[in-house]
């Protein structure tokens, strides 16, 4: 059998022709994860990161950390399902009605199995948004059709406000760990959360606590590099009982604490033609983030910086939703 030897540059060119992606940007890695996880059904985060990095290595110097970042984003928007002890599983198909006759697709289903799938930022849409196409997808691959609010989970999680903090504080009565219990997992020291203010520059809200400083929300880092968040009634977790929070619960709690302190995060909104571009420099809780993925199109992704392009006809409802659910202030230009 004859063999042709090609160099790395030719391989990258062939990859671009076959996949439409630059080896290996976030979109290409996302699609590789979908295909690999779809084939496996279940695996672990470690195994999948190693596998994707290995597959990409002839074409690009992809690191396992690059794959982890893509996986984190996919989990936030519902493309994969995480379980305990690093478990990873296929996420079922969800078809979300984005309004105006358009739909968004979420789940691990590879794009090659949806011939009319289109890229809509990190999300996917359909070039044919007919009810027949949607029905055919659901018949072949299962899944359900949802509204944006239902997909986001607004009916299952409280807005960031007094009731949310009351619920977290209430868990101290039945779900609290004894003082110092979590310290054995800690690599370093506990940092206290303080709503940030701006005095000639951004100040990190996570700060080394002063002696006997009173704060409710605390963050540390595990020996494996994962963040650990806990809530206390005011004391350092080393000296006070605490309740473990997920990263998403802690994220929502930061918005509630900002609202309580009278320092709500400020989002920028600029009217551009038929759209409004919404910009902010903080991570959103998962529910509100998924909501924006439906009603708008994400423009950039870098650290905590985000920008969404939202049609004018959706903007009034979007602005109201963000104010009511996260207590943010929206600085509007041209609206």
C-alpha cells in the first residue's frame, strides 16, 4: 500500500478544509470533545483531557489546561454533564426556542449528525428552523424543546438577593461542617469576599482577611487546584462552622452580597444598529449565563470578560431580567 508523508503545515491545511476550524481554536476543541464523548458515553475529565490533547498534538500544541477550559465552558452552557469524582457523561439534546422562529441546540450531539447545524457563538443554531426539522431531531436523538427561562432554570433557583442569602444562611442549621473541617483540603489560606469598589482601578473582591475579620463568603484553593467556597455566619472557616457552596452558588452569592452592600456590578449596554451590545467583566451565575446564550450571541470570550450582541426587540426584557435576578446596574449608551 502506497503512503504519502505530509508535513505538519499540510496537516493543518487539511484539517481546516475538513472541519472549517483553525487548529485548534475553542470551536475545534469543543467539537472534538463532543465527538469523543459521544463515542464513549461516559468517561472521566482526566481521561478526556489527555485524549483530546493527544489527538490535537500533531496539528497544534494543545495543553490539557486548554481542554479543561473548554470543558468548563461546555458544562456551564449544558454541552456536557459532570458527575462526582471527575465523572463526565453525554448531555442530552435540548432544543431551546430563541424566538422569532429560531432555535438553539445544546447537548453533546456532534454537529456532524446535524447537517443544518450552525455556529451561534459558543452555542449552535439551525439553518432550517422549521418545526419539521426540530421534530425530526427529537425523534432521532430524543431530548425536549424548552423556553429560554425553563432552560436557564429560573424556576429552580432564586434571584441573587435577600431571599437567596436567607436560604444560604438557613443551611447553617442542618448542613454545616465543624470549624476547621475543610482546612485539610486547603492549599494556602482562606480569602474573604468583599464587594469591590473602584478607586482609580479595579480592586479584587477576594482579600486576605485581617485578624478576626467578619465576612460571610470565603474562598480557598484545594491541593488539586480547584476553588473551595464556604459560607459562615461571619468568622474564618478555620475558627467557625461553615457550609460548602458550589462554584455556581458562590457566584450567585457574590451578586447578592454586592446588592446588600449597595455596590451592584455595572454592565455596559451600547446600541449598535439593530442590536444592543452588552459588556461586563464578571462571571455570571449559570442560569443567567445560559439565558443570555439563548437571547443573544456571545461576541468574545477571555477570562471573565464577556460581550453579548442582543437584538433590540429582546433588549427590554433582557435588561429587566438581569436587573431583577442579579441586581445589576446597566449603564446604557444610545438606548
